[in-house]
C-alpha cells in the first residue's frame, strides 16, 4: 500500500471533518479541549499539506499526482477521483496554511455570541469543503464539495456577523446557490453530450481528465456556448465578477473576521479555479468565444471596484470592494487564454488570498479596539498602535501592487498578458482592456493610500485618545499574522516557486488535444474565423473516427 | 321478460362455474401479512381492552416491518411475477416502492405513539386505519389495471380522510378532514370519468392493452385526450400539484401532525406511484398528450408552491406549500418520460429515488416539528427562535433536514434533485432543458424559506417562555435517528439508493 498515492488526499479532506465531529461531540463546558482539538486537527492537516508539498514531483507538475479513482455513484458513472497538479497545488497549500492561523486568531477574538464549539466546527467543515473542491477530479464530486462550503459560511455570517447579518447571509447564499444550480445543469449537459469513448473512458463520464482531454470536442458550437454560459454564471458569481458581485461587499462587511478572511483568502478562488480547471480546458472553443466578454466584465470590475472603494466610509467595506477590483485582474489574466496570463492569475489568487486575508485580519482587530470602522472617525493608528499601523501600511502597499511584494506578481503580468492575448482573440480589444486595467492600478494606489491616510496617519481623534483598549499587536495576533506577512514578502522577492509549479499544468490545460491523436491547437490560430474552422475540423475528425 | 330471466340464469350458471384464477401466494404475501396485522391490531383492543391498548403502537410498528420479510425473499428471488392477466405485477419497481411505503409507515407510527397516547383520541382504531391505508398503498404499487388502481386508491384514501379528523373536538381538524374528503371525492369522480372515457376508447382496463390500443391511429384522439387529462388531474389532486393543491395547506394545518406527516409523505408517494403506473404503462404511446400536460403541472407546482411558501408564518402550512413545490420536482421527470423507453426508465428511477429520499428528510422534519410543538404548543415559525441556544441538537438536526430539502450537498436532498436534473437533461430536448432551468431557479427560491427557518433557529434569541432544553420522547428520538442517518447516508453514498431504485416500469408490463 502506497500511503501517498492512496490516502494522502482523502485524509487531508476528511481529517478536518472528523475534527469537526469530535468538536461537536465534546460538551460545551470543556472549552479548552475543544480549542485544542480544533487547532490540532488543522495543524495536522497543514502538516499533511507540507508533506504533500515535499513529495509532489515538480518535474511532472502537469500530470495528476496522488491520484485516486474509486467507484462512487455507479448508475451515472460518477467516481471518487482525486488528484492534484501544479494548478491546484498552490491553492491547496494556501488553504491548509490559512485555516490554522484563523483558528489561532479566534482564540483571542471569539466574535459575539461566543460559542467556540460551534464556530470552530464550522471552520473545520469549511476546510473540508475547500480542500475537497481543489482536489476533486470528478465534476459531481467537485460540485458536492463546492456546495459543502456554503452552509458553514452562511451560518458563520448569520450567527456571528454584524447588525445586518440576516440580510447579508441570505444574499450570499442565494446568489451562490443560483450560480451553482445553473452550473449543475451545465455539468449534466456536458455529461450527456460529451463522448468519453474518444479518450477511452465510458461514453458518459464526469471525469475531469477525460472531459478536458478531448471528450467534449465533438459537441456542437451552439451547445458549447450554452454550456459555457451556465458555468460562467456559476463560477462568475463565486469570483465574484461584475455584475454578480453585489453579494460580496455585504457578506464581507457583515461576516466575523475569520469569516471574512476565509471568504477572501480561499472561497473566492473556488470560482476562478473553476474557470481554469473546468470551463476553459473542457470547452476551449466556447471559452475563446466568451473571452472578450469575460475580459470586458473583468475590466469593468477593476474600475467599478476601485470607484466603489473611493465611495466607502467603512474600512471593511472598502477592502471588500478592493477584492472585486483584484479579482478583476485575475479574471483578465484568465480571459487572455495564454499560459502567461493564467500563471499570473494563479499567482494573483494566492497573493490576493494572503494580502486581502491579512487586511481583513487587521480590520477585524481594529474593530475590536475602536468598535467602529468608520474612516471618518479613525486616524492616528501609527501613533496609538505603531506596529499595527506599520503592518497596515505594509499590506496596503502589497495590495496596490508595489514591486517586491506579492501583489505585484499577480497584477503586472496579468496586464502584460493582455497586451498579447491568445492568437485566436482580437488583439485590439485586449490592448484596450490593458489600458483600462493599467488605469485601475492607479486608482488602486489612490484608494489604498487614501485608506491608509484616513486610518493610520494623523493624530488620534479626541474620542480615541489615550483609550487603553487601543493596544498594539497582541501575541496571538503575531502568531497568526507573522507567517502571512513573511510569505507576502517572500513571494514578492522570489516568485519563482509558484510560477514554475503552475506553468506546465497551465500549458497543458490550454492545449487543445485529443488523447492519442495529433490535432491542431486551435487557440493558437490567427483570428476568430481560422479558430472556428480549426474547431470544426476537429469535430469532423472525431465524427469520422467514430463511424 | 323471458330474455332477461334467461340471461340472469345464464349469469348465475357462469358464476357457479367460476374458476379462481391462479394466485401466486408468495407474491401477495406482503399484502396478506399487512392485512392479518391490521386485523390483529383491531382485535387486540376488542379482547384485552385497556391492557391491549398499551401495546398497539408497538404491535402496529411490528406489523409494518413484518411484510418486509416476504419483500426481501421476493427481491432475492428476483423473478418478475404477474397475476390476473397482468393486472397485478410484482417486480423490482413495485417491491422497492412497497418497501418505501412500509418504512415510512413505520416512522409515522413512531411519530404517532406519544401524540396519540397523550391526546384523548381512540388509539386502537388509529393504528388500524394507518395499517389499512398502507395496505392500499402497497396494493397500488403492483396495480396495472384501472379497476385495481381505483380500488387501491380508495382503500388508501378513505382511512386517510378519517385520520385527518382524528382530533374530533377541534374545529380545525374537522375542517381539515372535511376539506380533504370533499376534494378527494371530487378528484376521484373526475378520475373515474376519465377512466371510463379511456375504457370506452380502448375497450380494456388493463394498462398494457390500453397502451397498445390508444397508440394506434384508429382511436379517437379527442376522447383519449380528455381521458388522459381527467385521469392526470385526478392524481394531480392526490399529489397536491398546483392548481389542484388548495386542500393541502388547510388539511395539513388542521390534521393531527403525525397524520400530516403521513399525508405529506406516504399518501403523496402513493399518488405518484399510481401516476407512474398509469402514465408510463398505460399512456406511454401518447407522449404527445401527457408530456405537455405534466410539463405545465410540474413547472406551475414548483414555482407557485415556492412563491406561496415564502409568505408562510406557520411551519406546517409552510411544509404544505414546500410539499407542493417538491411535488413539482417529482413530476418533472415524467414530463420527458415519453421520449423513449430508456428515458422512461430513467424518469421512473429518478422519481422513485426522489420519493425514497423525500420520505426520509420530510418525515425527519416532521419529527422535529412534533418534538418542538410538544413543548411550545404552537406551530408558528416564531416558536423556533433561538432553538440553537435552547436545544442545540434539535436545531442542528432540523438544519440538516432543511438543508436536505433545499437540496444542498452532501445531504440526501441534493441527490434527489440531481436525479431529476439528470433525467431532464438526458432527454436532450428543449423542453427538457427548459424545465431543468426552471427547476434550478426554483431550487434557489426554496432556500429562501428553508434558510429563513434555519436563520430563526440560529440567530434569534429564544422566547422566555421556553428557554430550557426540550425533552424528546424515545419514539421520536428513534424516528429522528432513522431519518437523519438515512438523509446523511443517501447524500454521501447515493449508491445506497440507486442500487434499489435503478428500476424499470415498462419491461415488466409483460
């Protein structure tokens, strides 16, 4: 029995769930035991994650590793397929890294109404869902994990959230559920229309590998466009892309600090991950047709998010809107359909997860001290809590894309990639997007510096002067923040590890291939007409082979 | 006059020579078990009076589980059996459906035990009625003949009318029963009229023969159309599909809660089973008529049920409207069932899967409703405020059921909805995709009200009047354990359900 290949991923998925069950089984009174078990579970999961990072074969990062393939739902040939490649590795690492830090953070700041037992078990269930989504290699399994995340987050916002939590939590839930319902219909259409025999699977299959390696290429163009549209709504709501983003500011503002952090750091990535793992590799033709539109929404998101930031008084809401803008850069990178752009997008996801997660930690800690995040009343953080002020400054710089910090490597290459999109796409359109996106970075500098000026600079206002509550960074805050800050700096100075890990897998995901046959990579054909012809040729070829 | 006399004589002469058609005793063993059980339950009260009453509930539960033994042996035998020229069929489909009826009946008995014992109700007759109603259901599962279907329907309905009025001193319960009775009889009349039209056009009461004769060009389309519409509408009442749902909210609210659970799950399932038998076996050749009809019923039921459920303040009424929406989901696969034999099988499997999962989660939700209203004495949704603080385990379990009803993975309900989507998209027609999209949107709307209840339990502060942990009697706890473990198991390993529900209705018609 080979431990890594059979058990590692399953253990990583279900260990947090077992931890959650254990936490629920322990009586409320034994709070210390509950905390210890929750932290221990997440730490062991993180250790398994570290083990995964070490034993991952970076030379073959395009291939699925630690793969498991077991029967699950026989009648529809949906299987329990797990596996990771270079695209999912950084995101899983991010997940198992951020969760223990969140748990440590809650120890110092149990949001009202306390109940550590409930909130810790919800965090652990969330972890199961998040890891599972990144690891699943079967569409239905993916869907199940994608949805598992919803309820814990819903309750986290609804129970531990701010004053408007009822509205925000329901809005969050209904938006994402609407998207995923349409996404499921798309998955099913793919299941019935694709022909798995092309790649040696059963005719009808949910296996992501089979579907992204040619099984779908026989589907008619119209059907592909519709299926892509369904997925677009599903993933786009989660990202969130303009105009589906309206749930995000509400959810972020109302969620408790750890909820916001997990939401920003990992949950939003489920959507972008869906695009690069499912929508684009499986439906390259439809992706090419939709890409200009996705790019347009992405740049609208960048500008709209930035303008939204400038209109906020609430610091947390500002950070939430900045998420919309940052995810716009990620989506722009994806929309170029080039390996360069998608590598940048994955880097952007990790960087945004670290930086925005950190900003939400800071906002949460400031709220605990000031009991308000109204930027009209804040000010002088550098005077009253200098270390915290500097951390805020550091994160704001990272967020606006200062070279040398992680944020830079997400945004700059994404902009650069849109100068030179995939050959099949219109160059002029994407160059126009590039200009707008570049404008967005200026606005980003504007709103982040403005936020910094309002909160950190100046002298403390009369009401907060000499307030003993406004203390500097506490020890548990250091424990949960220091690793994130270190990584922001590390990846800013040395981005190579992530880029080299993702590159092969990204290139593979963008290669239009039919297993065992030489076909043209249609995404590299000059102009839309040529591309269309190329895809039509593949369809004919497959039909000919089928007869 | 003489003619008449001679024909009468002739009639008697033939009856004298009446030969009992061969009966496969093994095949009807489940029905006989239940019949005997019902008789014993009734006799226990007559013979032992008070002493007997104490054990009737346990006895009734036992007699509901007993027929599972012959069902199991029949399943192991795995031979399709057909009696009375194909009017009564035992196959995998009918066996799994019978098992669903019996198990949900058993859970209903668990739900009733304390409720009936603590109120001033007749205990014994109650269980007798439940057993005979379930007898009607398991007969329905095998019925492939218009007359058998009608008899089974009445056998399951008439006890249900009486059960709905069981709290005889309560005006609302009387209203519930009366409404249910009048609507039910009205529906039966319409259905019977439709059946007579179909019999007139096809010349047979056997579904198999009806299908053969109405599929040809020769039969009058208008008569067949009218017949199919009337029969479908008749069952539309039974399964509370919009716009024939009007009895459901009032009946659900007024009837004793365990009876409501019985109506919402077992009785509704029986309606679907009858509908499937008739539509798939009897009308399969006339997909052009029944498909659009069911499409409209399904789309309307989902949407109207959901929209009306959003406005409810009473949880039982909410469950009634949500049940209407769920009925729409269960109807949906039948709207594409006529495309081909293969898709018909898929649709039937999807509906049976849905019925099994729906039974588990809905009965579970009613078990919680009963547990809570034992303490609060009300069914208002406001009484769930702060349940998470006072009785966390009840709140968590109710959340599981609500999330499952809303179709959120990894709880059973998601796979039920998923099966519906699968069968709709497998048809690969615009109508199928259209209904799938409508269903997807409705799945989202549904969370609006299920989520609201969950929110009340978790977010709000508890009322001062009942701020202590609620006590749950043993029988309700048992029911909760059964339903919650099934809801979870069905969702995580859907193979458990599909192993049994991968059935076919056409092949057996034989």
